[in-house]
C-alpha cells in the first residue's frame, strides 16, 4: 500500500475486517435526502461498505437550533451520529479511527477556529481524508476589490468588518500543523475555478479531477431533455436555507415583499411564453414559506433535475442546480433580489460575478416593472460553454459519475483497498428496496 505522509496507520485491515470497513462523512449542516444521493452514499453501500454520517454541526455552529434535527434525513441503510459538543466528538472518535475513508465536508477553505476540534479528530485517526472542492460558483473566490465602484467597496468592507471574527482571522493565517492538523490525503476539483486555495491541501495531497456534484444529474441516463409546457423556478430558500439561518453574517429579508415580487415575475413569464411556472423547492429549506406565499402553485421536492430536464425555461437567482440547466442548454432567466444581495457582505461577490460568467445584464425583482419583455427575456442561452469549463468540469464528454470516479482514482493510487468482499450483496438488496 502507498505510504501515507499524513496517516499514522497505513495497515487498515489490521484495524477492521472486511465486513466492518466503513466510509465516514463529516458534515456541519443537517443531512438531507438530496445529500444522500449527491454525496455518493449509494455508491459506497453498493460496494459493500458500511457508511456513517457524523454531523459535527453543533460543534462548529454553537448557535445551531436543536429543533432543526427534525429535518435530518435518516434511514436504515446508513448510520447517523450527531456530536453535540466536543465531549461527544471524543466519544465518537472510534468511528473515525476505524474508517477506510473520511469524507470531509466541513473544510471549505481550510482550518478555522470553528473546525479545529474536528480536523484534530481526523488527524488523530490517521485515516485517509478526502476534501471536496467541486461545487465552485461565480465569485466565491473573489476579493472585496472585485466589486466595481469605491462606494460599493467601502460598504462591502464595512459589512465584512462588522461580521469579522478577529480570533479566527489569526488562526486561519497560522500554519495548520501548529494546531495538530494533518494535510488532506486527497482533494476533488470540478471546473477550473474550483481550484481554490485550501490551507490543508498541500503538494502531498492527491488531486482528483472530477466535476460539479449536480453534473451527475445531467449524466443520469433516465432523464432525457424535452420541452414541456412549464417553466421551473429553482427555489433558493432565501428565508429558511439551513446555511443562511446558521450564519450571523446574514440578515432576514422582507419575505412578504419578496414573494409578492416572485408572483409578479411568474405572471410575466406565463403571459410571455404561455408556460405554467412550477417550483423546485430547495432541499435545505427549513420553512413552509413557499406553500404559504404561493398557494395554488405546484411545488415539488426532490425532483429538481427531473423538472429541469423536462422544462422549456429555468428561472433562478443563484443555485448550484443551475449546472444541470446549463449542461442541458436550457433557456435560463437570472433575476436577483436586491434585498437579499444587501442582506450579507458576501452576497454581492457571489451573485454579480454570475452575470459576468453568463454574459448577462443585472435584473432585479424590485425593478421588474421597469423592464420591457425584450429587456427581461434577452440572451437566455448566452455564456453556457464558458460556465461549464469554469464551474462544472474540464471534461464535459466524460460519462463517469463522480463517486465511481473518486473511488477508482483512490484505488489506483492505493489509498483505499478493493471493495469489501462481504456484505456487498446484502447492501445492494437493501438499496433496491430503498
């Protein structure tokens, strides 16, 4: 086996027999049904692994509401544990110690004061760790000076300063090894802009060239593109997304005004194209605002890829699921909420660059009545190829799905063993029943 520079015990089979080999996912947000698929749990289960999702959100986000646990997805095919504090994390250390692979979903840019206990636990285990950096989006890596205009820069800087954490700023700038953290064993990238700086990714980290997670939805062979008699709005969960609620840098928007504006937009679309607007509900939304504010609308959960494939028009603010629409070359209408963009210092730099990426003009819900149809519905198919190369994949012709690709490359580099020889059949049967 390959000698791991950051793993204390390369002889994984001396720790667990084949029937107990496991893949452990570390997450800091409530696990959803959509996560079950896009994070590849069915792939590992079909190969015979036991799978555990270890939710360390309460350790990282001390303000996370315990009541949100009702939204966590559970079923009999995998184990789910929640570390409510660092004491729980220590008790759950054996899960990490016995893992064949740890999939680290808590390290976005590297180490921080919030994820230090988690990354130390990973280092203590000595097991291979995989960092995911596939879901890049326009603007996520841009500095404050990417904003145009001195007033915009000053306003943005002021908001960032108010939301800053001085201690974390210091910790994030110090070498991660000083805190007992090891480098990531492997990192998975998507498009060329996903190759961002992550402090725990070093020259010793194996690079895997993959693709955006939602590109798998495009690769699904049972979803053929068609032009149905509807448009689909990809809900962004602006008033209840689990990540917005947990982040003190976000303020709540005027929900009543927002949904009034959405209703006006949908009316314009329906009048122009004769299409009914269907809502693809965000899988991480924690409220029932859609149902309350859009009565009579068809609202669908868990079928975003299918809805996009059969639609004639896709309407978005900014969503990772846009990847599927772009890959399928669906006409795409991008309209922002100005109120939401001003709700956080981070929003301008992760929204306005989207317009550059797709070669679009800026449209606001608040200014809908000032646009003619020609201004509102212009250039609905521009910028797709550049967007794919930058934010989806550098190999759009490749048909291999993400998690089979990841496991294949890890095995080729002797970072994990061949699939377990026992229990694979029973796991596959369980998946088929599921």
